[in-house]
C-alpha cells in the first residue's frame, strides 16, 4: 500500500462514482442513478440523496 496525504486520498475517493439503486414494489422493478454521494467517515459509510 502506498502512503499519501489525506487530502489526496479524499480526492481519489470522491472522484464522482455513479451509484445504481434498485427497488421493487412487488409488481414493478425500478432503477435510479445517483451521481452525488459523499464519504461520511473513515469507515465504509457514505451518504446519498434521493427524491420522491
């Protein structure tokens, strides 16, 4: 593993990945893309935003 400065690590982690969220209401499948997300901590915890 290569050591790097913390601000550089966050730049690499938050480079803009696209997340696919899938749902099913019992009858219909649905998929939604989320392009905004953020790392919450130094653990595998992140936040996303969605609408109705």
